[in-house]
C-alpha cells in the first residue's frame, strides 16, 4: 500500500457498474484508454486478452468479472489501470475513473461482517472520504494467478 509520511494513503477511485471501488496507487504505472485487445485462446473468462502498449505486452483483466459483477461493457469512459505486478504488466479494466484521493491511513475501516467470506478476501477494507464510502481492493488476492 502506498504510504506517505506513515499515515497517508493515495487511492484511485473508480466505478464498476454502479459500484465505487478504491485501488492503492502503489503499483499503478498509468491509466490508459482501451485499445485493440487480442484474445487469448483458453484463457479464464476474466482475461480479456493482451494489448501492446508501446512495445510492452499487457494482459488485460476484466475486474468486474473478477468481482462477480458480470462482464464489463467497454465504452468511451472505460479505462485500464496498468499495474506493475511481479515484473509483469497487468491491465485492470474499469468502467470509469473518478478521482485520486489522499486519505489518512486511519480512515481504512474493516469490512462489515455480513460482506461474505468469499468476497471479503478481495478487499482490504472500507474507506471513508468526503461523506462517501468505497471498498479498497486487495491486489495481492485479485492478481493471484490461482484466482484469475
């Protein structure tokens, strides 16, 4: 998790369907528009394909599928978070990017107990900002090859 001065978090806020989520910017290299995707034969449903990003091959994952929200509809506002993950570039497709915020680390709260055990491993907690609430993704779980 990106921490400045020991108490701050830098979080990218984005939408999947009608739900708002947060992602630590620690591993985010850039955010790009959706370009040409080449499908990968026999890949898991969540893997949309690969794209060439200035000479780098990036595997693109539909984050909505990973979170059991259904398949994303790619539109004008769709974006891909390019993540440097274990020396490989992974792209996370989202419906729309909202903003980047800096929060006090203390604003990260535990998930409610009724969140469901299967879903709760995908999140690090709940963040509160400007009277809004979002779930903070756990990239260690989301990008685990066993859960693709």
